[in-house]
């Protein structure tokens, strides 16, 4: 497995990859064994453009290779359909994937999303309109939504 790291306004972002991208996540420190190859740079550049407000969609989604169950992958595919600057609820996602009573399971799958920002789990909120949880904390979720022009209180 190869790893590349870069600093962003959110913190240190790590991209793990082999022939395809396996994971994009926030981490606490940069490992000196970092390897920045062209595949890494494709997403590094796109993420930085997004964080600067210069990108609303991501290219090369075929380069993502998530590991997860069929259910998790169906949730992640549904997340990709939430437009920039809009939100959806866990309940709405459950309906979208044909599992209307699986809101809680959807929440669990959203929390296991392996691709920070690229698969926009930050766009999923509670049915009551409140922010809900986020793997990296509500402050990061709020910051990502603010980049997209949405305002929430913590």
C-alpha cells in the first residue's frame, strides 16, 4: 500500500492507494514513508480545489476502490448523488436505496465512508434538520458544509 499526505485547512489528509484509491482520511501526523505518485496527486489537487471553493464535483470516481459490504457500497453510491450545496437525511438515503426502515444502518454506513470529501457524507443530516454526527467531528462537518454555502449551528 502507498500513502501520500498533505496539509489542508482541515488538517493533514492521507490518501492510501495501490492501483486505485483505497482511502482518504484526516490523520494526526505525516508518516515519513509517504509516496506521492500521480494517482495521489489527482485527488490531492481536486481536494485542495474543493476546499478553496473552486471545485463542486470530483473527477475520476472510477479510481476509487472502497472496501465494504454491498449495503455500505449502495449507501456510498447514494451519497454521490447528493448535489453540492444540498443535504439529505439518513431517512431519505434509506428510501433511496430501497431500505426505508434502515435509517440507523444507513447512519452506520455513512460513518464508515472511506473517502473524506469525495463521497460527501458531510451532506447527510438528521431528519429534523440538525447537523448530526460526523466521523471527524461536527466542526469539520460544519466547515465542509460552509464551503458549500450552507450554514448550521453546532
